[in-house]
C-alpha cells in the first residue's frame, strides 16, 4: 500500500475511533490505538516509532480508565453500590437500541435513577446520585476525547517525521 493511501486509511480509522469516544458500541480509543499499531507494523518500528506507539498506548490506558473510574468515584461519593452502575449500564445498552445514540445516556440515567430509588426509597436522593454518575461519566468522556485527540496528534507527528 502506498504511503499516501495508508496514511489516509489510518486517518479514517482514527476518525471513526474519535467518533467512538462519544458513540457507544464503537470502541473509540482502542480503534485509534489499533490503527496506530497497524501503521507501525506496515512501516516497521524504528526508535521514534516505538516511542510514539508507547505514548499512544499510555494515552489509551489513561483515557479508558478515566471514563470508568470517574463515574465509579462520583457514584462512590454518594455511596451508590456497584449494582447501581450495572443497572445504569444495562439500561443504557437497552436505551441505545430503543433511541439510537442518545438512548444510551437516557437509559443509563434512568437505570441509575431507578436503582437508587429502589435502594434509598427517596426520589431527591436518587436524582442526586444519578447526577453524580452523569457528571463523572461526562468528565470521563471528555478525558477520553482529549486522549483520543492527543493519540491522533502523536500519530500525526509520527507520520510527519517519517515523511
């Protein structure tokens, strides 16, 4: 594959990965990482390439962990159990298929709200817990988007250095 075509294909896959940081069921950061790995395997890894790929891997880990750790920690501040997060995740998946794209967020919020309502029997307290999880998840998504942009930036510098 010529250099221009491979760069175009890798950039396209990475763009899809960046969209996947927001759209559920598209593996965002892992897709960006896999595209960078494919680029490295096609071109061969020299020292600079290995450094760039290592940095991309660290950004992958930070972005993926942030998304889930922040939601869990925010829920933990309200002492919401793991079952609340599981309920949010499951209803989020159902919501994704019922109302494409925004349904995931709607379902997740509903899942957390209902699980907390059942646990605390208090609607205002359940809503506070749901808002905490939403805030944590939102911060995690923002960090994931930022990590994706940085990963793509690392790859772009890597590709530029090889040109």
